[in-house]
C-alpha cells in the first residue's frame, strides 16, 4: 500500500502522526504533514514531535490510545542570511540585522550543547 501525500509530496498523517491508512507507520518532522493542519516545515515543529513520537510508539506497543500533536499557532523563525546577519519573524512582526544573527547563534549553540 502506498502513502497518501499532500500537494507538495509530503506524507499525510493523522493528528497522532500516523501515516494515513497505516496503523504502525509514523511520519514526523519535515517528511510528514498532518491532514488539514497548516504549519511550516521548521525545526520548531520537528523537535516538538520527537517526544510525542516516542510516547506514541510506546503506547502502540502497549495497546494504549495515542496522543495528538497540537502544532502551536505561531513560532519564531530565525533565518540566517549567511553574512552574520539574520531575519527574525513571528506573525506580523519582524526584525533583521547583526543582532538577530547573534541572538540566533546563541540559541543554536545552546540547543546543540544539549546533545553533546
Ligand atoms: C538551511 C536551512 C536552515 C534552517 N534553519 C532553521 C532554523 O533556524 N530554525 C528551524 O526551526 N528550522 C530551520 N530549518 C528547518 C529544519 O532544519 C527542519 O525543519 C528540520 O531539520 C526537520 O527535521 P527532520 O528530522 O524532519 O529532518 P532532517 O533534519 O532533514 O533529518 C532527516 C535525516 O534523514 C537522513 N536521511 C535522508 N534520507 C535517508 C535515507 N534514505 N536513509 C537514512 N537516512 C536518511 C538525512 O541525512 C537527515 O539526517 C532550516 C532548514 C534549512 C535547510
């Protein structure tokens, strides 16, 4: 059986992150798109889906009910411009410049340290 995909080719899932039509295949992060939910492909969402995926795999094995992923409505996007400058955007607000890059760099380094 093939995966159902959205217009951009990403695997469609239900709110439990299960690929539509499958009882034991999850699709999370950039590769998955929850049916009728709009949120950007961003590390913010991928990272938050990780613990839920872990929990849902455990629940599936134990025969328990699965938990739903609720994507946050807005997230801060920090995009590097490659010249030690970056753009920050959240909803209708934005800022750009060297200070945004410095801020992004601090956040990224702190995040990476957690995995070392
Ligand atoms: C340039 C750039 C900058 C970004 N900056 C930000 C940012 O500042 N903040 C933010 O929140 N998000 C950012 N994103 C988005 C973020 O990186 C992704 O949303 C996030 O990495 C998705 O995580 P993922 O685990 O789904 O996929 P990935 O992180 O892409 O992980 C997929 C992994 O699968 C591996 N893989 C692929 N094919 C196979 C295969 N056949 N067999 C085995 N392994 C395979 C890949 O090598 C990779 O390691 C950025 C993306 C890009 C491209």
